[in-house]
């Protein structure tokens, strides 16, 4: 691979790490609970608050009541207005959550993701409607909203919470891409960290859940989101109402704008590119690249986990892959392919199986970048993959970071550049080193096992090492000590 392409690629990756971060906080009350000692029992001050709209009825996903009780369920109603180049969204979301942990929960933490993930974007939420009681919410920093429960939520017990929310975000050339347009519940095991990584993009600390929502928006805009249900319903005043059921995803996303659509079918998956008119000429080739990468990764990591994939053209936005959607902010440039490859890989490395974005972000980031090497090797030949990895080695070596361990928490990195070089670049080289030490057959068995065993869940560094050692029937302590836990001089870079 030409060095000039690698330079553009580095810039594209580092741009994808630029995020912002505001915030807030809330309260709630479950059913099926046990009493708490007074130290855990908050006493919210009475506040004159408006009455929330009725909670919408929930629908059993696919008629599977057992699965429905295991995953959080979100049902949301949103309205979008456009004014002075900005989109204003407001609505309410109902969450039905079963405590699947082994212990009682004293609070729930919600992530206000657009406020963390998008520049010049504000999001607020609250008060909370919990089992008929309206509880005020206090502001919090870091894009999080904490619900202090009046009673502990016992294992197996259910809480039913409704939250009003609003989002204010800019349009980019008339287009909008919005991840997680309503508050998401933070996985309880990660909530103790009480923070969101400023670097991790779509690698968010939210559990996979069932999602359905409806959105009212101006008639002239196209809504792009997975699981659209039928044609829009035309309303008075130049509005339309659209229903969507993204289904079982970690974090839904939506886009809106005046787009040109290009379609492609790859097996049972429907691919669509939604481009601004100036970029429609390259839509078909990028869809073909996406389909090729889906096929390659499907062979190594398991079947593509969704039935559709949408590529959305929003100029200047960081390249990010959300379940069945990815934003390509570089249409018309020579880094658009890299954006597509990253977004497709993130369907597995973020949407299907993810690592802790604060404590162990390197796992998801390493697999995401290593997917590029798999694409080059299988689509363009071993020489292209060798050139790609050689450039990665050279950049890491020249950075002076090659001896640093990859297994660092997000807050240990000084900059987005350092985060990308260690979690992504060195993480990908760790996987290549594993391939050579384990042998090709054992390595690809290990990768497939990772995504199968942790499907719709989380994976840790210990899980990763255990899966690798099982596949190769060997000890990898020395390799993981050198690359992940301790660091030190490497032969490979």
C-alpha cells in the first residue's frame, strides 16, 4: 500500500476520535424491590413538573417473552423540527428493565450519547416517571444521568421508567446523523465507572436491548434507520410520521436529509447508500466494497448480525459504525473506503460483541483495525495486507509508543492520537502476532469463538486470552504480558 494512502488513513482514524462531552442526572423507582437502609433512600425535593405523556404500549419482540425479559426494552416517541440549520428533537422513552445481575441495584445510569459523541450538540432528559411517580432530575457532568432508586432492585425484579428528553444538534449540508436519539441504560457492571470515554465513538457502555420508536418530522426529509415499518404517514402541517423497529441492537441511530438512494443485495442483506447529489457517483462502488467486507468478515467472525446496512453521507462527520448503519463523512475523498471498512467491522466489534470502552477499549479497537488487514488480504491479495501492516508498524515505531502496553484504560491516554496508535494500531499488530504464534487454523478458530461465545455481550482481556489458549492448546501468558499488561520492546514493530 502506498505510504500516501496510509497518511490519509491515519488522519481519517484520528478524526474519528474527536468527540465532545456535556451532561445531566435523574431518579427512579422500580417494582419487585427490597427495602433499603435510610442511607440509600433519597428524598427528592417536591418540584412543580409537567405531566408526562402516557407511556406507550410495549410489544413483545418476535413473540419471544423469555428473550424480551432478558434484554432491556425501549419504546420511544420523538418529534423533529428544523430551524436555522439545526435539528430539535423532543420526546419520551419508556424503558422496561429486568435486573439480570447477581446483586441488588441501588441506581440506574443513563447515557446521553449525542451530547458525548457529537460536537455542538446538547441533550437533556428528565424528570423520570417511575411506577406512576414523577421524580425530579439534577444535572450531572460527563453525559450521564443517574436514577437513584428509592428501593433496591432485586435480582430478577423489573423496573419501568419513562424519561422525557430533548436533543439539539446541527445539520451538515442539510443532513443529520444522530446516534442513540434517546437516553440509553448503561450496563450495570460498567455503571460503577460513572464516566463515558471521550475517544470510543460507537463503543458505548450500553447493553444490547430491543428498540422501537416513531418519529414525526418535516415531510420533505427522508428518514434513514434500520427497521422502518411501511410508508410514512402524512400528517397535517407538512409533517410525516414514521415507525421503526431496529430490534435487538446496542444503540440505534438515525439519519435525515434529502438523499439519493442506491441499493444493493448481498445474500439476504439489503444494502443502501444515502448520498448527497454530488457524491452519488461513487455510491455503488462503496456498496460493493461494503458487501465484500461483510462476506469476508462473515466467513471469519460469523454471519453478519443484521438484515440491512445503510451507508449515510454526512460530510465532515467521523467515520462510525452503528448497528446496521454507518456514517461516511468522507464521500468524494480517497479515505471513503477506509471509513466503510471500519464501519462494517464495527457491526461485529461494537454492535455484536464489545469490550469495556473505559477499562479495555483496545479489544474492540484492535479487531476493528485488524479487519482492514483481512479485507486487503482476501480482496486484494497477501501483498496488499503485508503492505498495510508494514505501514502500521512503521507509524507505531515512529511514534515512540511501541513499548507501551495496549491494555490501558481510556483515561490513561493523553490524546486521541495516543489512544488510536495503541488501542488500534498496536492492538491490530498484537492480533497479527497471535496469528503467527498460534498458527493460522487455531487463530481463525479463536476469532470465530470470540464472537460466538460473547454474542450480544461483552468481552474482557482475560476472556480473549482464554479463548486463544483454548484454540491453540498453549500458554500465551508471555505474549499477553508483553503486549497487553506490562509492555516492553517488541521484535515485530
